[in-house]
C-alpha cells in the first residue's frame, strides 16, 4: 500500500487553486474504501483495519469473510454494486455495527468507483428518533414564512435547535460574491455577527463549486490529525472526494476557523437556480458531531429553504415585470398618437424612475433633452455627449450599465457629482436617442467581520500570507458606488429598449416614406420651371454690359445650383426606392473628361486652385455622366471642407486592371465616430457648414452608389495633412450593369 502522492504545500498565495476535492486524506472519525466494478479495493484510508477489522488488502477482491462476515454490510454493498449504470447514484446510508462500534455506512459513485464510507455514530438511536419529530416541525415552520427576512430568521433558529451548534448564521451573497450575515442564532456568550460582511475571498471559487455540488459539509474536530488515503500500487491519480462526507479540510480553512476560535463547523448551501445564493454556517467552540441522519434532515430543510427563497424571488420578479409591462403599455398608447417621442417619454420619466428604483432619469434625442430629478442640465448634456461616443466600443443596441464613479471619465464624474449609477438605453444611435435611469452614490459604512485584507506573518517556511487573525468588527465607509442594477432591472430595461426601438423604427419608416414621396414630387415638378428660369437667364446674359446681363448671370448660377440639388434628390429617391441609377456604359477616355470638369470648376470658383496628375490616355468602360458626377462631387466636397486657398490635388491613373482616382485636400482628420457615416445621406455633420449652407449631405452618398454600381470602392483616409478620398473600379468590368 502506498499513500497518494503529496501535492505542493497549500498557502494563501495558492489556495484559490487548491484542489480541495482531492485532498488525499479524511477526517479521523470514519473510514473510507473505494472499489472498482470487479469489487477490487483501489483506495483505503490508513485506519481501515484498526476500525473495521478484516478488510480487503489494496488490489484484493471483496469476499464474504471481510467485515467480520456481517450480512448487513455485505447486503448493502451488493445493492450498491448492482446499481451500476455508469452514472452517479444517489448516496445510500445504512446503520451497521462492528465490534460494538456504531457506523453509518454511506456509499456513492465517483470516477467509476464505488466509494464506501463508515462514519462512526456517537448518539444512540433513541436520541435520533426524538430529532425526527423536531425536524418535521422545523420544515413546517419554514413553509409558513412569507418574507426572506422571516424565512432566514426561522431557518437559523430551527437548525440550531436541531443540531446544538453554538452559533448558526445565514449568509446572503451579493453580486460580487461577498456575503452579509442577515440572520443569526447563538449562545449568549458569543459576540453577535449579524450585519457583518465577509469578502468573496473567504470562499475561493473551487470551494463555491463544491458547495453547489455537495450542499452539506461538516468538520467534526479541526484539531484532529487527518488520516491519509492509500492507493493500490497500480492505481493512478488521486481519488475524487467531491461527494465524500469524510473529506479532510484545507489547512488554510483550518487556520481560518482556528483564528475565529471555532473547533467544529457545518455548512449548508442555499442553491437557487444552480447558483450559490446563500449559506447556513454552523460554528461550535468545541468538537461536535451531527449524525448523518440528522444532517440529511438539515439538508432537506435547506432544500425547502432554497425552494421558498426561489418562490419569494420569483414572486417579486414577476410583480416588478408586471408593473414594467403596464408602463410599457402606457408608453405604446401615448406614442401611437404622438409626433414627438422625446416629449412622450418625458411624461413617463417619474413612473420609470419608480419602477427601476432610480432617483433620476433623462431622455434625449438630438438637441432635445428632458430630465427628472435634481440632475443639473449641464451634467445631463455632458453625459449624453459621452454616451454618444460609446457606440463603436459597446455596440449600437447594447445597454450601458455603470454603478461605480471610477468607471466614468474623470471630467464627467466631476460634472455628475453624486450621480454615479446609470442604466442607459440607446433607442436611436443615429439621432442621439437615449433613455437613461440614474442612481446616486450610496454612502455606506460596511461592518466587515475583521479587516478583509490578509496579512503577512512568519511561518515554518518564512514570511507568508495568512488568514486574518482578528474577526472584530472593522468598519469601512464606501463612497462613489451606487446600488448595482440587478437582473430583474436588466430584463425590464431590455424589454423597454425593444419597445423603444420598434417605435423608433416605425417612425423612421414613416418619415422615410413621406420624405421620399415629397422629394420625388418636388424633383419632378421643379424641373420644368427651373428649366424655364435657366433659359430666361441666358437671354438676359446676352446683354453683357447692362444690369440685366449681370442679373442674368446671377439667376443662371442660382438655377444651376437648384438643378444640381434637384438632381441629387431625384438620384437619392431612385436609389432608396430600389430603382437604381439606370447606367449606360461606354468606352471613354477619362483624362479629357477630368480636365474639362476641373476647368469648369475653376471658372465657377475662381479662388480654387488645382494640382492635376492625370494619366493620359485613361480608357475605361463607364457611364460618362455618372462618372462626371463622382469627380464633381468629390471636388465639391474638397472645396467646401478643405483649407481656404489650399491646393486640391487630383490624381488619376491605371493600376493593373483598375482605374484609381484620388482627391486630396488639406484639412483636419475626421473623427472616427463620424468617418463611418460619411457615405450616409442627410448627415447631421453636413448641416451648418458656412461654406455650403444649402448642402444636404447627398454628394458623397450618391458618389458612393455610382462607384459601387461600377463594381468599385470609395474610401476615406487621413494622410497628414491631407484628407484623401480614393475611388477604385475596374477599367473594363466583366459585365455591364443594366
């Protein structure tokens, strides 16, 4: 027989990686054996022979003479071996006696092995019978409770009555896995721990996993020396003891309990929807054993407790969702007959803040901004401006959840002051549409169960981290943190955002339809009168030296500009109506076309200077008029947005089978959040340009569509100090567009 290989020593530096499910030892008050499917003994605790007498040697098969030939033990083992379908079986428990020692024989499966534990029982049977009635009463008491506080308060009292522990505490875990003591039953001589908080690091991640897998854990005497597990010579790897009741204890946890003055403990998990929601922690200041049958009664109580917790949480969740649904119904009813979404939402801000347990709210779209609560208007505007920059990094429809001041930019945090919690719903990124729920910081004095930080102390191997030695209350005042938004509020927010986006999409569709119809009518009906005005202007222009000639030139210039706008509107209407541009392809030399267009631009705008680098000849199969539009629109864009008096550079050349056209102007780099919108129609950044007051932002959009129809691409880049637009398309496409 050989012990399972030792692992590296466990310290606080590595305890969060400690494999506590394979400790390689058990507590002293029992024996552990593990058999394979052929009934050969693969693992055994070193005390097996001393406590049980005749047991198989490691590697030996079980036979009828082992365990003193006790028929009860062999019948129980036969039953456990027979239930072998490859899956874990529910633990079985049988009362047995060997040499006047009373045991609970427990069996379960792990790694295709049958793990058998003999846990010595200290209490007589008649004492256990009395506990059965108490357990039944405890379960009835829990079922009558109608609030979480009453439920947990009853649970700690009933478990302490059943088990006799000096202290029983109920923990409720927070979103960050720290836990608060929310209920407590104890002997009078112990200091109360109620309302104290314990950090998440007190229960490492692997321990949390085991608390979910194995919902009840007991430590009878932390001072007893653990018994090593021995393995058969040909057995590889340690035994998985996740479900073993005798599994020994992490040395770090023993040190932690020792520092608290605890000699024995039991923990009962409260698992809600597969997550460790809370825990009942039982402490005793002396060694203390709770028999297996009584522990199982406590485990049943914990299951009733978990079911009751889930029922209460589900009821609260449903009530809040129902309230939110009624609020959404009001919103839909109001918006159905409203032309102003923001104004409609502003009327609902007070009930929205109440539904979300917020202290303030705002709704914004473009230049419109409404607030509720005592949030300063300037701070609200700064917040919306920051939110508008978050689209690329967070996704267009993603809700932004913040509850810490440190998660906000420093300048914005200063403007918001006490407001540091926000739940922001982006219902229309393009128009800057935001609905934001706001919470103020919750200045909180936390009563920690001892200072949360660990400390360095000398040990056998030198200085090392140790669990905190004092569990006296340690107070910390926390600022800059708001109450975190919970799962129910996130679900309410997602449902509300879906409704907002449906309303917004309907509004946009209606506006687009009306706009396209209007633009098509205007474009058609304006062309004829504009043509007449243009003809009359040409007649007036013939009088070169008269006032009428100068007036004719002005009329001609204005009507030409209007005709270009009408043409752009008609092109946009055709494109968005799915009619296409109706291209007519022909073999063309682009070089003279580009020169002529630049000469016309120079005559129309004498202050504009061009630097031309045009390869000649430059043959390509294109729609000549449409390609002329591309050049004109790019040059017009450079003139309107480039530096005044700076050269505009035009490069046109062949690269392999492609034609490449570049238009460069000196200018500032376009911000990243705007660069992605350059080729969209009706861009907000196109409005208010003093050098192009009548621009609609359609030029680049139409140029992009024309180039795409030529199977090409148009891109923007910044090549300091130049803004560069590059058009690339095949000189001779494989097939012509219709």
